[in-house]
C-alpha cells in the first residue's frame, strides 16, 4: 500500500472487463453528509475518468446526476460510477446516506463484493452506520474505512481513527488500524493546520499532495519517528489477522519482515474481511489532478478488495422452487444476473442496472425474467421471456455502449419492460431464481388522490412503474377505507415518490389524510321499527319491519336471524329485509363506519298485497336498523396493532415512555441481540401513523419496528366523540 503507482484509465470511453479477476465492486456506505459523493468525484478525477472535479455536464456530477438529486442537493438513489486503475475496472456504487433511502443502500450491498465506510472527521459515526457495519460483519463482507472532511476546523484524523478503532474494532482491536498518518502543513489564522500529505506506515515513505499531484519522498527524522511509533502496531495487527503464526514468531523474535510480505498479508486479510484499514481522503483543489489520499485508496481497492471470483457460490432454485446446483462466478457458466436497480429514462424508457453473477450477458438476446417474493408489496409474481436491448455503462447522465457484460461485472440493460428491482435474469432455456435480498418494510402511509380526471387516467400506470423501481415502497388499495395508499420509509421517501410521479410520469396527485379502518358495534340490545309507506298515483310503496339488535363477541361479523311468525312478512321479502340491513350496516349507523359483531333478528312486520316490493322492504330494513342505533349506545372500534420494536438498550426507557403516551400497552421485553432489546406492545393503529418517523427521532436512527394487525377494540369515549364530531363536519 503506497509502495507502487498505477496508470489511470482514460476519460470518455466505456470500460469493459475481459475477466472477473480484473473487476472490483465496492459500495460506499456512510451517513448523509459524510462526503461519499464528493469522494466518488475525487476518485473519478484521480483515475482520469473526468477532467475536472467530477463534473460531467450542467453542474451535475458523475454520481448525483438525477434532476431530483440536483434540486435537493442530496443523493436519493444508488449510482454506479465505473473507473479504471492499473488495468482494474472499479465499479463504485454510491449510496444515499439518508435513512429513507436505505433500500438503495441494500441494493448496493447486494451488488458489491466489499464496502468502503465513509466517516466524517467533523461529524463522527452515527448509530445507523454502526448497524450497517454490524450487518456487513455478520456476513463477512470485506470493509475499509476512509475519513473525510479533513479540512474542517475541528477535524482531527488521529482522534477519528481512534474512534473508528473503538467502535468498529470493539470485538477485535487489532482489526481496525490506520495505514497512514496525516502530514500537516502550516497552521492558518484560525490555528487549523491543513492535511497536505500522508506518512506511509508500511512503506515508510511520505506522499505529498500540496502541489495538486502526488509527490513521493523520504521522511525526515521527525517524520520517521512518527512513523516508527505507529508502524509496530500496524504490523502486529496485520500479522495477527494473517493467521500466520510462524510470521508472528519471526517478528517477535526481532526479524525485519520485508514490505512485500506485509503488503501481501495485508491484502489477503482485507479480502477475507478480517482486517479493516483506516485511510483518509480529501477532494482535489481547483486545478489539481489528484485529491489527497485518492491514489492510496485506489491502490487499496485494486490490491486489497476481493475479486468477484472470491464471492461464495450462490444458492439458486428453479422458478418453481425446485433446487438447482450452486452457481459460481464463471463467464462461461449458466447465465445468472440480478436487477439491482430500475429507473426510467425519458428517451430510452426503462433502464435496469444488472449485476451478472455467472455467464455472459449479450445485447439483443432473449432472457428469462423471474420475479417472486414481493406480492405483499403490490408486485405480481412473474415468469416471462424478454428480449433485452442495448448494454451500456453509465457515467452520469451518459450511457456508453458495451458489447457484453461478463460474470462479476455490472451493466445497464435497456427495454426490459417487465423486469423489476430484485428480479433474476437467466437463460430462457435454463431459468433460475435467486432469493430476493432483505428489504425494510415501508411503514409510513401516504394516502393519495388524483388531482384531476386526466391524472386519474394515468395514476395506476404511474404507480405501477414507481413500485417496480423501488421494492421498499408498497402500494395498497385499501378495501375498507377505499384509499390508494403508498407505504414509504419516511417523509423524504414520500416527497421523492410524489416528485417522480409528477416529473417522470406526468401524474399530479394530492396527499390526503390517511384513514384508519374504524368499525361500529352496538353496546347493548336495542329494537327498531322501519316503516316505509308512500302512496302516489299508481302503485305505492308499503313495508314495515321490526327488528332486534344485540351485540356479539368480536369477530362475529353480521348475523341475520328470521323469527317472523304467521307470515307477517311474506317469505319472498325476508331476503329483502336482510339485504337492506346489511347494506345499512356497511354504510354505518353512527359515524359512517361499517357495523360489525351484531345479531339482527327480524321479529315482525306488515305487508300490502299490492304495494309491497323488494325495494320497499330493503328500505324498511335499513330504516329499522337506523332507528335501533338511535336508541342504543354505539361503540366505535379501532384497530389495534401488535408492535415489535428493536432498539439499543440505552433507548429502551424513552421508547417505552413514548409508547405509553400513545395509549400503548407493553406486553413484554426480551434481548433481541447483544446490546439491543425487543419491546413487544399493543397499540391503537391511529396512534402510530407516523411512528416510522417518530421512532427514528426517539432512537436517533437506531430503532426498527414491525407491526401486524391484532384486533379491533372499543375506542375510549372521549376520543370516539371527537371522531363522531369530525364525521358530522365532513357530511
């Protein structure tokens, strides 16, 4: 690391990999504002992919090029930026850091073979970043850390490197150690001494960037003293993670280990996911050709991060679920690829970003598209053959044509009209299916209505395209409230969804209050008489029925009983009465919510030989039910959810207090995993409409929850009265 130099790839051409060993797939992870996109720009500049500070056109960058991102000044989607360094193609996957777009992060983790955690020297490490680190650790994904924002007045690289060691290396302090120390220039008027270069701990060389390009030199005596103090710990950490006991014995015996052996062991430990080096980087100054630390970072990625060949074999099945042999990364093997992102381009239509795991993807060939496992989010299971369009390599808004995409590489595929994010692509005569990756459940509802009749005609198609692009979004047509509901991950996720509907698909919608499916029931037995008698020219209308209503246990629904004797209501009109009361029950009897859990007994009635009819007895039945309700105590029933909240132990108290303030009943707690507690509670659904946002605030972004319907139960009288008042105002 730092002992060699590489030649950068040229700008303006599509990068094509000819073998999996010449590909590196790396995803950038970090909180919003940590500097991921700026780092991508700096790496692209150093690698010669762009000519000036990552800009490609109209002020957009190679990573944040979408119009929504441009307006919001924030990444909201996964972006692929391919660069070349030393003959190696590096697919850099830039992910949003904001929690609402964690689905894009998950897609990036699925497509990558290693992760680069970007940490701001001025902001530190947030809880969400720690959680992603733990997830990567659980699956053994190789990771490295790069510290940014070194130019900030209070930035301290050494302090931040120590914090990284304490947090990320809590289980193994020898596994998270810096590879370089900062070289500081003269202090400015504010006392801050900028970082102008790096001190290489393994190479014992100095790399200066003050001129705008990397200049290598020997350390002076004071710099050598700094290097020597930190070098021993780094070497011991590398050897400890190399699992070479003989090498450790030689080192402890005083033998000077040659740098090539150390670098080789370092790269093997990084690729295995057992050693996580800490580096630093800063963007290039105006007119400079290289940003601070970017050469060293590119060297680590190409030399230390694993190739696609080192990814474990993938378990696959046939679309019907029957087992198939595991698949390895082989360009000559069976075709196996996955859609990791779907987007729409106004000129070429749907564009699918695809990771090829096996085989070779060619333009204009017919492939099998399998999509399963997301039916609960508004996605239909599908198995279809599709002819793919052109293959291309993205670069900002540009698409550079590719002739093929081999196993281990990523490419964009045009015109896959049925393929959605998470779908599997395989050979049409040998269809395969990969399990979809884990995605967080969208738990923040957004009820929408078309703004106009023209928008209503386009709404269903626009929504279908939206959820096809984003598997973290769920579309619901609620049969009880008759609302169209988009379930999202947060408010920013909602805003971007509405903006995409408007700008991409030309659909203007209005957000409306989300309704909870309330119910009504009788609190006690009551009787009602329905009299529908009208006389006019010709046939009149005559129907009288008397009913009794009594409450039933929860879940009983509507039970209708005929106890008419003596033919007071002719047999042919009994179903008419039942239809009338059931229709009225569906409309509600107090606040407009469906009536449930009652037995309605028809006791008596009267008919006319000429004027009685089906319609008349339907009306009489409805009137009888309304009269009974007017004389009875009507309860409003609200849905209650079972909530499972997982938070770090230090937030258990605040979360339980918050639940209590929402009329929640905690029914138990248990340890979910080390350092985290699961709180199980029952809570009215009306109280948790925005819980996805509010839990994030209470737990500082570290909490997660799941919800499921439990039952309906009576709403407290004071709250029920307010609901009835609102219902009256809405009439």
